[in-house]
C-alpha cells in the first residue's frame, strides 16, 4: 500500500450486502445470523486514479439538471438481434445497447456454454469474452464442441478489472461477456474476489462502462445453495436485467427466464436442450413435453398452459396411493406444494374424495416449473384419475383454474390455448364455462367442452 493510502475496514453482510461499522451477530438489515464479515476497503488517493471506468467516483463527472418529461425526446435504440430466438424473446426483443445483464444459474447448468454460443453466433460484432474461470484452451475446446467459428471473438483470461478495461480500450469490443463476476477483483478494494465489496465494486465498474460507452455487458453470476444469486442483493438492483438459467442437471432441458427486466416482460421463458454440440433451441416445446403413449395411462392429464406469451401443452402426472406410514406424504416437482395442498383440500371438502389418508406425488414432465394457475384443472384431473385408476383419454386436454369453492375459474388468453391444443391434434379441450364469452366455438375444429364446477368435469371425461 502506498503512502497516501488510507486503509479502511468495514463489515459487510454476505447475504444482503449491508454495511456496518462493527461486527454483529445478526444483520440488522436482513436479520440473517453469522453473515457479517470484515472486509478491508482500500481508499486510494485521488491522483493514482485510473482514468477509465474503475474506482468509486469520477471526480470530473458533470452534474445533470432537471428536464421536463414532455421535453424528453424518445430515442428508440435499435436492439442487437441475437442469433437465437429464445434468448431474444426473454430479453424482450434483442440486446439493448448499454444494458447490463446478470446471468445466474447453478454450476454446470450451461451458463458458459450459452454465452459462448452467443459470442460465436453473433457474427458481425466484435466480442470480448473475459474468463476468470477457464483457460483459453478450455474455452477453445468448448467452442470446438459447439462447432461454430467466427473471426471476431476475443478471449481474455484475466481477473483484474483494471487490466480488463485496458484491453477493452484497446480492442473496442461491441459486446462484453464476463465469466464470472465472482472471480473478478478490482485494485480499489482489498478484499478477496467473490466477497461482497469486491463483487459490488466490480459490477459498478462494468455498469459505468456499459452506460458511458453504450456497450452491452453480460455478467455470469454464481448461485448459492439456496438458489439465489451469490453476492449482495444490490447486485440485482444495479443491473438492468437478471436472467436465470435453470433445470435439472439430469434432464437435458434448460429453462431461461428473466426475473428482472427493465426492457421487457419477465413472463417469457426460453427452452433449450443440452446436446453433445451445445445448447439447441426448443422452438416447439409442446412436442417434447408430451409423452407419446401407446395406451392411455391413469394419473396423466395434459394442460394447455401459457408461459408468458407462448402457449404450451404440458403433461401433468400424479400418483395417489394409500399412505404406508402415519402421516401421508405430499410431494411435488415443478408445482407449488402449498397450492397442491389447497387443491387436495378442495377435492376433499367440495367433491368428497378422501385424499387425506393418501400419499400424493405430483410431477410436471420435462423438469419444468409451472406458475400458470391454468394448470390446476389438469392437475386435479390427474390426481383423480390416479386415485380412481381410470385413464383420461389421450385426446383430451384442460385449461382452467380451480377456486376454493371447487368452481372452475376462467384463464387468460384462452383462444391461444385452444389453438395450440388444436394444432397438436387434440380432439377435446375442457375449459371454464366463464371463459366462453366472446369465443366462437364453431370456428375451431377441436371440440370445446365447458364446466363450471369440478363435479361437472368428471362427467365430461368419464361420463
Ligand atoms: P457449462 O457451460 O460449463 O456450465 P456452467 O458455466 O453453468 O457451469 O456447461 C457444463 C455442462 O454442459 C458440462 O457438464 C458439459 C455439458 N456440455 C454438453 O453436454 N454439451 C456441450 O456441447 C457442452 C459445451 C457442454
Ligand atoms: Mg462456467
């Protein structure tokens, strides 16, 4: 440390990033225990400041004056089209210039693969891929697997942000990818890479870089055991977009979602399939999510759901069996367990099915997690089908929410759901009676059946 350097020690909460002057057992901000850690923050003197994007404050920053909203001109920045439709849709229609995107996911899920694929396929753009995790050789090997070649993708193995910015000034890339933010460190903070103050400061430097040069930056971020992005919560506040890559590592399907997006909706979902040669886009998810069976099996029902603006047919599976020991088990993969309990209570109380003594297992095929309430009806039918051991005919699908009184509630975008079911060759779709307003039932080839109560549905399927 130089003569002019003041050393400052601060305590940071590793969970929420809150700062405090002394050590505490419990963080005052997020109430987590044992998360406060001491970190050394080096305060540099003004004259050793690199005139780049690094450091805490820009001493020469001009101050802005207020402008009337009506006088603010609307500038439509052309978005950069991504080579893949899935990523583009999740981002809200391409990459926004100057945007900072945080891309999180569990280790081994395919974050580096997706980003490298993006870098290789964006042909006309100069790209800098900064890797703090893997060597150039390893990245080369991955690029070989993906099998796309490009002349405009630079690989930089470096973890110091000052050095990275020096290279950026030299190369002038049009898109920067950081793999990963937790491996970087800036010379202006003394704590180790991955610590709260490092992650925050490095991200702040890239934020400044993105905004000042209008260059989009993608930062890969690690995920903690609990499934949240590692590092301070402020990281998520800083960036424009937070993308999550999820899926079961044992399944080949990967889901891309935006959990925050300043430039688009957070409802959209992208689906990928991990193959031997990288990630393939799944443009028609319904086909992969429904198993083709020779014979109808009990406990299976198909739901016409919506993921964002995209209709999707999903297979719901249920297994109901007599509880072997004491308390019956309820287990669910891909569906909210509390909502499952509610649906079971409705079936018990309103429809007289004695499921309280049964084990109930739910699975959404393909390792997908569904939040659309329109899946309720299919799920309930799958449960009853398994309970009665009566298969639901394979040409039937469902779209409806189930309310606490056992009524079938309408769902949004019903026409899109019906069209998708028709496209995939279903003969019948069962929807809520309240959904039929304004729909011309005769304009569809598929037969649209409707019900307003759970009891009516059974008659429709089995009756
Ligand atoms: P990776 O992108 O390294 O994951 P992350 O950066 O999120 O940690 O991907 C890791 C896994 O993907 C690894 O187990 C190998 C597998 N993979 C394939 O199956 N096919 C491929 O073409 C590639 C490049 C990786
Ligand atoms: Mg990686």
